[in-house]
C-alpha cells in the first residue's frame, strides 16, 4: 500500500473525511506534504541504519487532500478534510453520496438505519489511531451523518461500499489493522493551539540525518 493511500485511508477512516474549520488549503502546503511523502518512500526503498521522525501538519494533510488526493477518491466522496485533536485522536469529514450505499444494500426492514441514508450529506467520524511496530489500527469513538449520530455498523456500510476493490470486494473493515508502508514504524498525533501535526517515525534513516531533523523540529518549537 502506498504512502499516499495510507494517508488518505487514515483520513477517510479516522474519518470518512471532510471539511474542517480553518483557512482554505494552499497549494504550497500540498507540495510540502508531497515532498515529504517522496522522501519517506525513498528512505524506505534504500534502508540505512537509524530512524527519523517526519512531522506532517493538519494544514498539509488537508491541502494534500484538496489538491492531490481528490482525483483518487471514489466517485461519490468529495471535499475531504481531517482535524487533528491530539492524543492520537482525529476527526475526518466528507460529503458522501448516501443514495449509492442505500441502493446497494436495498434494506427492507423499516428499522434498518441504512434505509434512511439519502442524498449527499456530510459524514463525520472521530476516533483514535494507534500505530506502532509498523502496524496501525483505528478505534472509532463516534460518527454522525449531518450531525445525527449513527452506530458503527452504519459507518461500516459506508466505508465498506466506498473502499471496495478487486482484492477486497467487501471493502475495508473498520476493525482491520494494516501495515504501514515505506518503513514507517510509529504514528503520533499532537494537537496544539497553533500547530497540529502527525509525527511519523520512519526506520532505516542515517543517524546523522536523524539528528539534523530533530534539531530542526526543536527549532520549530515541536
């Protein structure tokens, strides 16, 4: 799985992504994250001793979603964004075509919540991303459609429908752990008033380069 896919997946799932409060995304922030993804991929492909931390900000993630990831999103999912809450908690939002999900399942039970999924509405999910030893898992805390709380199995129906592929005809399960790519070992989220970020601990980086990056992070107040 490519780094781009994982970032989008975390956003989708930690989320099913979408519009967070804040300034409009900028092209330069998307380019910053694109360069970081390229650097992480290159280091993963050329292993050397040591480890390095890469900081990815909330602003960069949302800009990347707006300018780079949008064309790769499944048809029916638009305007993705993510909010980094800190303590490894994240919220994702996205406007989702719910008619597709309902029509696919075709529920007949009047008590089935999926029966009432209609139109293009904002879907939001909040949860905890736990990632260590190269494996990540998302633990859902809450989800809603247009502000109305929904149970986990309804969110699963939405995520499953829009994440289907030849390899996974039923889509991705919210409970499935997944291996992080490019030698990424850990992921930490930190929410601060001025700067919200995700830190990726990447294995196989030269120790001298690692020290330089950490010094830069300290100078930036991270």
